[in-house]
């Protein structure tokens, strides 16, 4: 949001109301969802006064290991690494290019590929295998982050529904809003909760399938 001026570009002196306003203007979130994220964030940071983006990156508060595009926080470090890892971005996008859906897969390129809850689940399982175990709260935060984006940028292509992979690359890899995106609806708290639950259910199903395959003689 700072890159686009929805909050202070220097990332400093951020208050609850400014964050609520920025989230609504940037992502077209509902007031309840924006308030939940902002007030909840201050609660997890144990802050009343304004904060900076640097403070929000304090490890173990809102920030967590098993990020889809950042390395885990090294032991003894207070703040998480902020560098985007190109390899992780590529792996995330490849998780959507499985060809599970008609008209998708590597041969169709990024413009024809949509990332959905099953794809996010696949990516989350992969990263959680590579990282320290997340507690329940931070596992929910991790799913919720992607649930919001699945809702905000939901796109239909024939029978397929999801977020265009090219948009994900632009947002999560380059830290900017997709040029082609225009708000079509207000993203609400209840819908985001349902999408996070869908990601969770997909993760459980995929883990059960993996366990079943491993148990075969």
C-alpha cells in the first residue's frame, strides 16, 4: 500500500484509522474486514501508539515463518527478512500451473492460469514442510492473507475461477497492484473467512491424499 500512496510512502507513523482507510482504498475491503485486520494487528503487536512497517515485521507477532515468498527468520533475529526470493515466487506460481483445471498448465502460460484455493493449499503445504512448525494462530494468519487476495482479485475464465497468475507475479513478486485490475466488489469479512476455511480444507485433503499414497505397499 505504501508503494501506491494508500498509506505513508515512508512506512512510518501508521495509525489504526489510517490503516483501515488505506486497506479500504487499496483493496476495496469492507469496513469490518479492514477494521479487523488493523485493530487485530495492533493487538498482536501489543501497541496502542502508531507503528511503522518495520515494526509490523517483528517476528512472531503478525509476521510468521513459512511465508510463500520470503525466507524464514533466522534464529535470534527480531525482525523477518523483507527480501522477496525469486525462487519462492516461481515455485508459488508453478503450484497453480499443475494442469488440474481445463485450459491451464505450463503450455497455456500465465494469462490462462488461475490460482485457486487448491493451488494455495499446495503452496502452503510445501512451505510448511520446509519451515518451523506454525502455531494455530499464525497458520490461520497465513491462510487468511491469501484468502483475502483470492476474494479481491477473483476472476472467471470459462468454468475456472481464481486469481490470474500474472497478477500474482506482479503483486507478490514485484510488490505492486496488477495494472489490469479494477475493483468489481467490496471484499467482506465473512467471505474471507469462508475462503480461508476452503484453503484449510484443501490442505487437509491434500495431506490425507499424500499420507494414503505413502501407506501403499
